[in-house]
C-alpha cells in the first residue's frame, strides 16, 4: 500500500545560510546509522554520533548497537548479526541518550535525508519526535564547494581530505571519518563565502508499517528496492540537452533515472521532476543525464549500468536541492 497522495506537489526543502559564526545553536552532531535496509519499514541497528562545536572541533563521541527486533538485513555489509544484536537495547531505550546528543545541533550526515528519515521514523514508532530542526548533507556541501570528487561516496570525500577509513559501514567509524572531513569542508565554506546547505527537518509520518512483510521483514526482489508498477506519463516536451555536470544546474529535458527506495514517495519525487521539465527514464542508457539513488554502490540494474557508463550519480537530498532551481531548456 502507498500513502495517500497530497493534492499538490510538496514545497522543496528550504536552504538557508546562517549568520556568520555559529551555524547551529550548539554546533553540529555528525551522525551515521546502519540499518536493516533502505526501505520505509527498515530499522536502525547501530548509531554513531560525533558532537562538534561551532568550528567543527570534536567535543565527544558516542556509539550504540540497537536491537531491531527483526532480521538484521545485509550482514555482509554492516557485519551485525542477530546474535550480536540480541542483547542490545531497543530504539526506545536509547532514544533519550541519542536525543540529548542531537538536541540543539545541526545534524550532519553523508546523504543526510536517508539518516534523518531513518532516525525520524524510529522516534515516531516510539511516540516521540527526533529533536532535530536542521540537517546538513555533506554530499550537497561537497558539490557546492566544487570539490573534484569522482563520485558521491564517503570514501571519496575521505580520500580527498586525507582521512583514513578504518572500518567502513561501522556507524562510529563512518561518523568519525565524516567529522574529520566536515571540519575542513566547513573552513572552506567560510573562507569562500559559500552558504551552508542547511535544510529544515520535517518529521516523517509514513512509517511503512503497512508494507508487505514476512518474518524476515519487507518482501523485496532485492535489498533496498520494492516493486512498483510503472505509470504512463506524458512525453517530456524538451529534447535531451545531455548529461548533468557536477556543480551545474539541471536543465529542462534532462533524462533522470531513479533506483532504490526513496524517503520521498517515489511518485511524488517523479511528479516533482516532471513538473520541473525533466524526463523520468525507466532505465539507464548512454542518453541518461543523471541517476538518483540513496545507495550508489548497490547491485540494482540501474546502478550497475550507471557505473559501467560513467553516468553521474547523486543522492536524493542533493537531487531535491537541484530541483529547486532547474534551468530552462536553451531552445525554449
């Protein structure tokens, strides 16, 4: 089942630049969560948080395992088995401690929309609201800074700033890596006068609990992707202007493919793109301008084809930011 569709397209997240100096009331909380999957009904199984002051300096860090009360999902990625999580606290049992570390701070994450939605849904299941007012996506910040990264992976950002990854897909180590890469990014933004891409956090109400499930969780053809029948859409009135280029605007007529679960309802996301003058492609080819995915390293057909063809790939949060300002087609 899908959530009811709103009568009008949602307003894109608002980007704001804070006054010079203190961008968050108490600084930043750099967050990473590992999960049972990428869907709306998936659960958090570990969380790492590095608290930073207003200048990006580390104050402290914290880590916890979380018992999801279900199958842990892709153990081959995060390494957390059911046995390892059996005696861990449940999310309601760690909600206060996590909240104390998030409260009053800008939440920083790599592909922040994903982490925010997973955390927000867990708080909602516990009858609470995550105490976060703004988030900052380091994928978006890297793009705004014009960093010459080959892709949007955390590993590429870490390599650029000379940060060593010790245990990829461990929530605490990923949070450490991001905290160390965020500090110089923050300094570059300040010295270059680049506004921080702060986004207002809206609490998630669609928990995905009415999804088809089994004893092992959501039923999917592959991890992180649920079946959705195709909808017939009107033809895009603009010819394809070519591939999207890093650091530039989207242009009307560009062919955009989307793969994997999205925090925004897929049909709403596609409708918003079409309203902006983009073409939603059902597959990836040499003509595809851009692939949108929250898991660029996944084994979905579209993600594999994009890697083979060198198609530009960005996360959902970055795509939503780009949708707020799409350039008119040069022939329009």
